């Protein structure tokens, strides 16, 4: 860190363990909790970021739809998040939900946030302490201000134009089998298919165990797509794992990055 600002978009469990008492640090568990959740362990002093409820437009037709600027601001304040907060996000899968939350904060103008590399599984693997309960809301409402950045997300009305633009590279994070239409889509009733002119980079190719691969390995993977000066648009099934690609691209020093919020669920539903 430099002057309280992250110099990277990802931090190690060792870094978090050594800096867990840092002033203004807020730790967010972004896991999706269900009645079938196997683990109810948390990193101590975590606050729960409800990605499927409070930070999602639940009235939208498609899952994981970005909330309004006002909703995001209000809910972030309820979590005690301030303009000078230092946020670390993690999830119980390793690297899965947390990049989406990182991207949402970036989309709403907040930059001082990092993803915990390896998340809870890596934290536990290293033998660090866990808690059996989430932090109860005993903090003051924050002064977080949301400022929507139009460059970070694209939508259905944008994607057809982008797919015809030679200056844009669309990369899909779904598995090779789904991208090649060899297996059904997991969402009931959703047709198989791909966005025209898109290419495939399964998000799992960017992982090594619970963690992201090292920066140089990530850069080598992206270089195979011959990106050059093109901007990057990432898609997936419903806007979650596309953000893993966005995280890896950001780490690899790409600057023009957009996530297609509705991804294949929306595109495959609204096109023949």
C-alpha cells in the first residue's frame, strides 16, 4: 500500500493476516449463502455483502443484474463503508463471487478495493483463525458516494454493436463445452450459443488451486488472443465469472475493460 491506497487489485492471505488491524480496513464476505452451504466459517471481523439480495436488482428479468447507483450507495453505507475505507473482498469458493463485487465497486467509482487471493479456502489452508459468525452490524452508517462509471459495464443494447467492432475483443468466460454448445446451459430453458465474434477463455484457466495464476502467466494467456490496442469486453453465463477475467486483465495491465452485465443468459434469451 501507498498512502493508504492499494497498489494492486489483489492481496494475499499473508498480507491480510499481517494488516487485519489496519485503520479503515473493511473485510467483506461476498459468498452466496444457502441452506445447503457446507461452510459457515468466516474470516474474523467480516461483514456480509449480500450480492444476490441487497446489491442486486432483484426486480430485473435476469440474475445478477447491476443495482441502481442509489441502491448501491445506500446499501454500501449500511455496511459502514466510507469514502476513505480500505476494502478487501473474499468468498468461500476461492476466486468466484469476490471479483464481481470488486468490479461493482469499481463501476460505482470506488478504487481502494482488492480481492483476497484464494479467499476463505486459502486462508484456512494457511491455518489462520476463522470465526463461526459474521460481524453483527454495530457500526455507524458510512458516507460512501456512488458515481457510476459508464465505461465499466455494457448491456444488451451495446453488445451487438461491440460484436461488429474490429476494435473490440469479446471474450467469454464459460467452459469450453458450453462455449462450443456441446452441453446444455445450466439455466433451465436457456438455449445454447455464443455471442457473434466472441472468443473463449474459461475462467478456470486463470486459476491455480484456490488462487489466480501469477501475473506473468496471466499476461501470457491474454497475449494468445492478440489483443494489441483493442478494448476488452468480458461475458459469461450471468455476469459473475466474466469479472474473474476482468480482474486478471486488470492485473495484466489492460486498461480498456468492460463487463457485459447480462451475459449469455440475457443475450441467449433476447435473440433467436
